[in-house]
C-alpha cells in the first residue's frame, strides 16, 4: 500500500483546521474542542454540535484522528494520529506560504514582533 501524502488531504476547511489545532494540544472531548475553538477565535468560529461531529466523522474516516477512552464514559475523546499531525502541519505551512505571498504582494504589512 502506498504511503499517504499529507498534501493530498489539503486544503482543509477552516473549521476542520481549527479542530486539528485543538487536538494538536492533546486529547479532547467534543465540548472542549468547541469551547477551545470559540475561545481561540474570540467567537469568530463557533462550531455547532452537528458541524463538529460531522468534521470528526470525516477526520476519523480519513485516519487523521482516533477515538480514545474518555474519563467520563458519557463523552467521547479524540486525538490526532501521526498522519493527522502531518496533515495539520502541511496545512499550517500552506497557509503560512499564502501569508508570505500576501506580504510580498503588499496586501499585508510587515510582520509585527510580539511585545
């Protein structure tokens, strides 16, 4: 079986990328993923339960995440697979290259340094 290439899974939808970002920090259950995405985006991205679990189903089917036993049996927890981490990294690199191009095209100003 040929090795899957992370680039073949790109581009990701923004909500799907946000879910992978949340899971890149470790195992999470659905509600925590929803809250973390909402908090990280200052409310700019709000995932409904249906949207979140549709994304998770696609990520499970694609082998990007796996379900793990949760401390609370009423909840399902998920974590990135190594392939999922590779896909998330490839998407971050793809987005970074777009930002670099936007800066070269003067659509964005110079990068600000953190204070």
